[in-house]
């Protein structure tokens, strides 16, 4: 008789665990995947890109302010080369590795209290990309609305090659909009 009670206890315990696990899994909220970004490659023939971010809160001069950032991206003749791209030279449909274009970036902040006054934050060289909330990147020299602007800072020098410094600049606000500028021919 004791053996039957032991088996009954074992099976009821296992059944309770299974039911508890099923209820826990059923109640767990579904993970909502963010919409993918509509990435757009920056055209090589463009004269520059003006990009601005959504409103965000920042502390400057000991006070909290609402601000927007603007980024002026100007193409340069410098490029960053990847060892992985060099193997694609003979691949069908590929004309050879082009490297990632490096842009001269001017980062300006506009405080909401005084819209007319721009504060220069930084100037540097870098490779531009945008990442979404899940930190998926569009790729080198792609931009998109709604993502966080990421610029991999680069060192440039006497030749047409650049080297990534390892520093990454991330915008405080998401990309609200951008304008690609072409030179008047």
C-alpha cells in the first residue's frame, strides 16, 4: 500500500509542475518585435546630408532643457576598408570592394528655449549608420527615420584611407528626419 501512495504522490507532483509551467508560459507577455527600419543608402553623388533628431531632455549649465540635435554630414574622399569585403572582388554582381565612405560630421545642439542659437558640440570624421531599438544596424552609410544614429569615429590622414578609432558616437534622440543635398549642376 505504501508503494501506491508513493507513486500517486510522484505523479501528482509531476502533474502539478507541468500545469504550473503551462500557466506560467501562457501568462508571459508576448515580445513585440519593433518594426524594421526603412533604411536608405546615402547616395555617393550627394553633396551632403542634414539630419535632425527628435526632442530629448538634456542637462546643460546645471539646468534641464529639451533639445534637438542636428548633424551635418559632408562626404570626404576617405574610405574605411574591410578585410571581409576584399574577398568579394570576384563575386558575380560585384564590381569590387568600394570601402565604406567616411563623412565629416558637424554635431550641433539646439536648445528649445532659444531655437535660433545653435551650440557646436563636436566635429569629427566617421562612418554613418542607424540602429533600431533591438540594436540591429542598417549597415555602413545607411540612414533611416526612427532609429538611433551611430557614427563610428575614424582617423584620416595623408592617403585616401581611414582607420576606425573604436569610438562610437550615438545620438541622444531618434532620427526624426533627414535631407539629402545635391550640388546644383
